[in-house]
C-alpha cells in the first residue's frame, strides 16, 4: 500500500511549498511532457499561459499527436474532437517543440519498432521538470476460464483495442474481430466505451461512411453479420456507468429495438431506496426515464422478430467462455459465454453484486471486455501496481516511502486512473501544471538559460532522438495527406494506420 505523501521537499533546503509568486514574475524553466494526448497538451497550455518564458518539449511515442482524441473518440462524435484545434495552437507556440515517434521510459511501442527510445533518467537529468502524461494503454482482464481463447479462437477481445481498431491506432490493426461467424456480440461492461462499441456495431455502415472511421474498419462493418449486441453488467440499472447522451444515440439507430428486463427496471426505480436515489440525481432520473420510454421486454422483442436488437442485461457476471458449443437449432456456435446471476446488497449508491447459484449462457461471435483501462509503469518512475497509477500528491510524483520525487510530475489517467471525460482531464492537467508553476516560483525547478537548452539538445542528440523524431511541421504533412485522402472519399480524413507509411509520408518518401 502506498503511503500518503507529505508535500515537503527533502532536497534544496527542505522548504515547504507555497503559492506566493505572481504569474508575471515567474522564472523560466525547461519542461518535458511525456505523452501527446489531452493531458499532455492541456498541461503544456497552462504552463505556457502562466509563464511567458517557459519552454515545453512534448514527447509522443507515435508520429501523430492527440492521443485518445484521435484514436479513442468515436468517429461519429466529431464535436468531441474540436479540442484538437486547441492542441494545434499549443504545438504552434514558438516555445513548444513536438517530438513525435519518441518513446520515453520504454513506455511500450506501437509494434513497429521504429520509435526512438529516450530513457526517463536522461530526460530528468536534462529538464527542470518532467510531467508524465502517458495515459492508460492497457485494459483490465476478467480472469475467467477461456478468456485467452482456445481451438483457434482468439478469445475475449479488449473493447479498448476494438475502439482503437476502428479508429486507426497502428498497434490495433491486427486485431481481426470476428464479425462473420454469428449474428451476436456480447460486451461485458456498462460504461460509455461499451456503449460506443455497441453503437458502432449496430449503426448502418452508410451512416459511418462520412466519418473518419478507417477504410478497413468500414469495409469489415459492411460485410458484418452482427445484428444483435448484448451489453452485460454485474449490477443493476441504477448502477450503470454510461451517460444519457450515449443512450439517447442508441435510441436513434434505425430499425433497432432496445431490450431489457423491464420488471427489474421498474422495481429498482420505484422502490423506496431507488426513488430516493433518483430524486437526488437528475441526470440518472433522465436516463432511467429514457430507458423506460424506449426499452421493451425480451418476450416482446422476440415476438416482434426484430431485425436488430440492443440488449441491456443486468445482475450477471461472466464465469467462463466456451468454444464451438452446440446451441439448440442453431447448431454449433463459435463462442458461448456462461454467466452467474447476481443479487444486489446495500443502498443504490453503494450496491454490491453478490453471486447466486443461478447461471445462464449467451452465444456470440465474440466477446468484448470493457471493464476499465490501466496505466503501465515507466522505467525510472514509481508505480502503484495495485491501483495502476503513478503515485502522487497533487500531481507531484512520490516514491514508495511517500516522499516527493523532485522535478517529476504526473497528469491525466496515469495520475488518477481512467475516469472522466476530456473536460475532467483538462482540469486535472491544469492542477498538475499549477504544481509545476508553483515549484518554479519557489526555486525547486531550476530556471532555464541558453546553456540548459544546449544541454537538452546535446542529450537528445546523444540518445538518437534528434535524428529520429517527428516535428510538428512534419506531422502536419501527414495530416494534410490524410485530409486530402478523406476529401476524395467524402469524409474528414482517411487515417494512415501503419507507422512505417506515416513516416514515409512525413519524410516525403511516399510515392
């Protein structure tokens, strides 16, 4: 267990942190940001806005910036990607340098082996401050028999990787989701990522054709046999983690029937505890009203022989995945997921799922696991393996003894876990940036000068970064290429999904 940190420096005179400096009087500093996604860019934006002489270098393991805004936001949510224009303004600031195609601290590659490697210790030695904003690039597992596949079957796939697949993340392009062997997909999880997966699988491909979904994914979805998606959660309707906006979009899909246990839904909403819980949450009340308005019972849906269904299943936990199993008149099904029924204990705000002896099963072409993301450790930085975050006190990284590590900071999902939306990440990044600014003011981060800039450049050259990295101007060549290809296809962009091809276009080698 990580101990709570005390905000006291053990170096540089042991001074307490304070907020006495005025923004206009701040000293300059050399700051490195590890991660070119929302957390990294918002951290940089705040530092630049409040310290007019600070210099920020942003490192990203892929040639392309923008992180999950590019590779995680659903293609049919273009309005969410508007923040990329803000990131472009940050990258264009003369005090900022973008270092794409550089993996810091062996943070994990894209599978291409083409990224330059920068040890975190080398970065910390050259920069006054290093901010870790590398996000959460691993997903949590169910830990059940059959999850890893058998008999030539891939097994349970990650919803995170499925999203990355249709959004063009290079390392996810070998995923090969099974959309052909059966007409049903089971998604385990009741969050927005799970709902994104369901919506993309059930939306008519012609409606996705005008988005920036990849050409490969669109072709696979056009050929898909999937007509039914079942989204399963271990708790009840009052504990779902998706939002009303996401649910409302499901109600707008053409020829789609929404199915759930209406008796359970009504009982939970109308019980004294449920009614009190709903009265305290207008967003949850709106969502339950929407669900009650649009959902029908399984028996009604079956009687109507719906062309497409989206089923919300509650109080079920997966216990096993079997392959090539007999299933009634359907013959042999490629996958069969077995579930144990649960009952709820405790008030709605803290309801616990307790297993019962009852079981059920669902046939499907594939199972998508959507139960949360996790960060990965970086060599040279502390890591809390139990919580899958970089341990910190208000954004200042702490070691296993709970002491602050001078000059090392963390922002975003690596700091607090994979929760919240982009606006949440922005506010969190601002808080970390304010900690950096405070430490600059207090002299805990060395002020930069021409010599320190030269030292940084010498280090980058020695580590091979200077020769291999992608600049912001170079990345813009790839962006222009994608925009032109997209315009020809009637979409915002056609993403290049291979790192080697990206680099070839960036370097002017593509024909």
